C-alpha cells in the first residue's frame, strides 16, 4: 500500500493518553505516570469524561 504522504512513526518514553476532553487525558496521564497501567488510566479518563461532558 502506498501513502500520498510519508508515514512517520511516533515514539516516546512515558505516559500517553487520548480523550475527547483535555481534563480526561490529563487524569489518565497522571494515573499512568504514577505507576498505573493502561486500564487504570482508561478508568480514570472515563470517570472524568463522565463529569466534564455528561
């Protein structure tokens, strides 16, 4: 498969989260950076998302 634009790979060392609201993503990042795993971060993001955008 060819892409019209060159595809670049993103790499990082640390926490990363994507959520519809900035506060949800920040909550997930805080949990993951504090030693939690991806599931813990997803639960935190979901909890915050339910508060900021019901």
